[in-house]
């Protein structure tokens, strides 16, 4: 009898420690956003394919631009842990506010299941969002070394869109920079020729072009100018 | 049955006593964010490397939200939230500070809330693209690593 009680106790302890697992079709998603998209929603469906109950203790999107939601399961308390019985399905939803983002950015939803330490959440769901550049500068920055010859350098502005995006205004943060803006093809290609007035002093400046785009994401294009001492090798 | 319950309770009390004694002797559990510099990407840096090898002499850029920044940030850090990074980088004061930190030999380290936030990666890339600074790093573990650090680090609260 005594050994039976001990065995049962051990079994109970082991059962309570055995961790079930949620199975996801994928934990990494790549999403291409439309140029005018303001937000995107990404779904991560899952199923508890283990024989044990899985409890999602909490989840978080550690970026103010992303909101994480969980659907399915049985909530143990309001805004508290959510229980998933064996075979039960659910879905994590990430809503990503794109703001004026351009380019590629990784955003994550972090999930703590029962038994996970604060430092090591067991589930990490990643969304790689790509937002196209419809207008961009090549290169985006120019460098002169201090004392370098005052030779002009060129930045090309290209539009990668069937509809034209016209540059309607331009300004430089520093009066120490001379520049001219030339239209190569109205609405599609421009050429900036930039020459510092002097390379004697260190300078960090931005040259901003404003476009006629109604989409705030493509309203401005910034290029940067640096004059700094040559880096010692 | 009653004996079994008493024995189980006695074991629980004994375990709790041992745990408490360990807490008194060893101290609280280590909550620091594990970080091994050799295992990181070249563009990432451990807080221990910043404070140890680099002597803390870095220029900090905070890529979190303004609300989080106001609650507390590293001394000397400037705020460049990812949602407004393009505009904030081009603020003349910020351009000067970023550029001059490089000229003065300081490395630039960007942090966000945790490893999972992704904002520091994005802001670091945007700063690299300006060409103002050639040594731009992302702090592994972000703000969470700062709060968990056992090494003394100055904060603005």
C-alpha cells in the first residue's frame, strides 16, 4: 500500500510537470504591405496537438506599434491565463500599425506558457513586414573627408511607381552646402548635385525633398551629408 | 492516509525552509539577461561588453516610445522612436550629437524594450544609412537588460 501511494504521488508530480505544446503551422511570416497600407493583420493559428492541457499565461508585443490578441481557449480569469485542452485550436493575431515605416522590419509576439520563466518565453512569433520604397535616393548619404577637394558629388532620386511622384520643394539644414536639383524625367527621376562650401570643418547635414505624394509615407525623401575627419586605419 | 498527508506537508515545509535558507545565503535568483558576446551578430553588443570592455563610453540612442523614455532612460540618451525615426534623426541637434560622438571615438548603441521589439534594429539601420557614424550597435536585451543588470548604470527616472 505504501509503495502504491509513493508511486501514485510520483506519477501525479510527473504529470503536473509534463508540459504540453502548441503546434503552429509557422512561427515566422513574411508580409508585403501595400504602399498605402496603414496597418496589417497577421494570424498565427495553432492547435494543442499534445495530450496535455496547455495554459497560455500571457502574451505581449514589445512594440507600441503592434497589438497582440489571442482567440480561442478557455479564459481562467478575465485578462488572465487561457487554457487550451488537447485538440483545441486558437489563433494569435498581430495588428501592426505601419505609420510611416518603409523598408523591412521584424516584429514579434512573445508568448509565455505555464512553466516558462520570465526570461525565456517558449513561443516567439515573428512577422517580417516589407513596405515598398516608391521614391528613394541613391546613395542616401554622401561623405567628404575634412580637407578633401571641393568636388561635387551626385545623388539620384528614383521613383519606382507607375504614377509619377514629383519633387515640389527642397531644403537643406545647413547653409554650408551648395546644391542643385535637376529633373531628369519629371515625376520619375531627379539628380542632386551637391558641393560643400568648405571641407575645413566637420559638418552633419540633411537635405530634404518634399514630394506631391498624398501618402505621408512618401511625402519626403531625406539625404544626408557628412564632412568628418578620415577614419584612421 | 493521514500519515501520508502529514509526511507530504512535512516535506513541503522542509523544502520551503531549504529554499528560504538558500535565498538568505545565495541571494535572490539571477534575473540578468544572458548574453554571450561571441555568440552575437557583429552589430549586436552585450551590456557587459559596453560597461566592461568599452568602459561605458558610448552614445546611447533610445528607440522606444516617448512614454517609455519619459519613465526612465539611460543618462545622455537621445530619443529616436522608430515610428518617427526619419524625422528625429534629421533634427539638427541629433545629427550633430550622432555625428560628433563618432568623431570623438564613442561607439553608438541603440536600445529598445527587449530583444523582441525590433525597433533598435530599425533605428540602428537608419542611423547607419545617414553615414554620420560608422560604429552603430544594437544592445542585446534592450532596456530589460539594463534593468536586470547587476552592474551599476546611471539612469534618468
